[in-house]
C-alpha cells in the first residue's frame, strides 16, 4: 500500500442508525466527492449473519468505506474479503466507539489499550486487499489520556502499514458517559492531532469532532490532511452542498433542492417494498433543517411516514422546498 486510492479531504462520519445505504444515497445527490462511510458493522455479524443485506449499497454511493468493529484477526480478514467482493472503496477499523455494548464485544475504544492487537488486526486486513485500509480512533481512553500514550498507540498501529487514520479529537470514557455524551463532554484537543501529524508526516491524519461549519473545516486543512463531519450532516444534509467546490476544486454548482427531493423520492418508490420504511424515510426528516415552522411540519411528516403515504410526502416536501 504505497499510494492512497481516495482523496480524504472531506468525509462523512460513520454514524450508527444514520449512515444507512438510503442516507448515503441522499448525501451523494448533494456531493459527488465526499467520502462516505457505512455504519459500523461487527465483523462477527458479517460472519454469522446476512452479510448480503448488511453490505447492500447502490452504485451511486461510491466512494464508500466499509467500517467494521472487532478484534479477531481472522474475522477482520474475512470482512475485508467481503469489502473487496462488494466493491467498497476502502475498509476502516473502528477503535473509537465508547459504547458499553461494543466494548463487551471487544470492539471500539477499549482496544486503544491494546495497541499491539490493533496492529495485528490491521496487518491482517492489509494482507487481504489493495484498497485503502484505515483506522478510526480517539486521542485516549479512560485514564490513558496523555499525549505520550496517544503517540505510543499511533506509532505501534502504523507498523501495520496503514497510511490513513481518522481521529476524533476527544478521549473516550468507557464508564460513566453514554455514547451521546462521549461525543460532546470530553474536551476537544485538536493540538494532540496537530502534534501527531508533525511527528508522523507521512501518515494522512483526518480530524473529527466539533466541526459544524464549512469555514472551520477548511481551516483544519492548514494543519491536517482532511476533515470528517458527522452530526452536522445528520442534522442538515445540505451541509454537503459546498463540499465539492471548497474541498475538491470543482466548479461551484447551485444545488437544486427540488431536484434532490424528486430524485430521492424516485429511489424511495423503487425500494418501498425492499427496504424498511424507517430507513427509507428517516433521512428526509433532516431536510427540514432551519425551515420556519419545521417543528409542526416534522409532526405532519411523522404521521405520513407512519401511514406510508409516499405521494403526499413528496408533495409536502416539494412545497416546503418551493416555499
């Protein structure tokens, strides 16, 4: 793995229950270039479960990275083989999720305490593919929160041969904070990430955490190789409309929001009997972001979602966009 296959200047963070294939379809209607991620999928689930269903995606979604969780080298190698088979453009190992359930499965942030095991996992994944293998981590976990710990962890895992690391610039608390509060309460320490980039300039470091506007994201490119944004895009998918021009130097094109809504409803109609109604329709709720009267509108939309009245839903959204 010498050259990276993708340009990671801007990535949409993997989010459980959010970055489904349907949400990624919507994001891709707005940005052609942002790198998209799946939700984290346990390598054990891919081995035991219906991996065809878990790995389903549309061609339009590319480039999209499969994010996996786990610590069994053989299962992670198997997951990598599946990522090859299902035409993902990369695979990412999550060692940043602080969820109690995830930790109990020996996945996520608890693995930051076992750098050598993480290195072995990544080595196994690298051995199975020519696509990009990457890591997503925190800057520390529990009492292991010094810069020295973080540097030691990074220096060990890059011995695997990986060239790209996504870093949520907060530490993780495995006890006392749920995942939601772990995303906001531990203080952001961007300086840890800037410093690690200087120590390992040949590694691409992508920063995640606390980035909620395009200007702040662009500013990070003065120090690092890219940014990863999650909740701001979940709240407002049109956050992505300036990404292609600002981060990838494409000509600025005014996004026709009515066109996005129509194309997405075409997708909904094609898949209404194949994909759960919740997955198909939940990305639409975020399109109300910042619209006057959106709270009342969301209540109406929820009622239409429950009744699966797709025609009325589309009409309601097109009227909203027009207004």
